[in-house]
């Protein structure tokens, strides 16, 4: 199985309006491969401009925000392509469209590296950051997955939040729980454990400032 990395892709439309979207990416030599489903603003923008920027971020609020309607994040101009990178990126890779494969509903885009830079050291994701990313994936699939599976996975991920989250992860996690609750209200579902957690989060801070 190919390794897929969770990244954030920034693109711009023909008028230069930025768009931010979490997206799995594969790396093959000098190329980056992404496969957005249609309809996709990211796909439309890349086809229009033939460029994109891959961002590596440790502020997981970006992942949670993008799947809960918070899509506006500070950006900076890219160095070599007519696009933008996230201000929060610890590194970024500027990309140019090289080829398009696959079917009409989910084309595979091969993008070549044009420029890349590191802006801060990457020390790794802690468990809470990884949990937020997994939770963001779940929220993006609320319309596809059974409620029982959502609840079971959120309950397991909550353990990592309770033990290792800092303020950014707590905020991001609450956005995700709120999104689950709102989806269920809109769908006419009865309240479930995840909804109760969204309504009454229990948070305790250690002396170091990290949440345990």
C-alpha cells in the first residue's frame, strides 16, 4: 500500500483568491500525487492555474477548521509560483502541474516540485495532534459512516486529547465535537455520547500548561 501523508494544500483561483484544504498526498521521487474528488475547489484551482502549494503544519486547528467551516487562514505569497503558502506552515513545497491521470470523478494529479523551504523544526505530532487529524477525517465523512462507528472512534481518540492536548488541540477538538452535534441535529438524530461531550467538555490543565 502506498504511504499517504496528511498535508494541507493551498491553491488560488484565477483571481488570486486563496483556498485551503487538508488533503492526503503521496510522494514519488520529485513528484507529489494528490487525488481530489469532484467537485473540488482545489482541483478547479489547480486546473485553472496549474500550481499548488503543499504545507506541513503542526497547528492542527487548520485541519479541524477546514472541515468545520473555518477555511480562512493567514497566508503568505509563494516564492516561485503564483500562489500562497500558509503562514503557520513549518515547511512548504511549491508545485507545478505535470500530468493528470485517473478517472473523471477522482483524477490523480502529478505535481512537480518547483521550490521548497523549511520554516521551523518538526519535532513530530503528539498523540492529541494525531487524534485531531483523525477526528477531522471522521467529520469529513459524517454523511458516509454509521453513528456507532463515529462514536466509538471519537471515544477512543478522546483518550489522547485528555492526556496530551494543549490549548490548540482542545480548541480544534471542540470544533469537531460541535460539528458532530450540529450534523446530528440537522439529521434529526437523538443526542448521543459525542453530542454530550461537545456540550459539556471536561478539561484539566497540568502545572506545565499541557492538558492531561
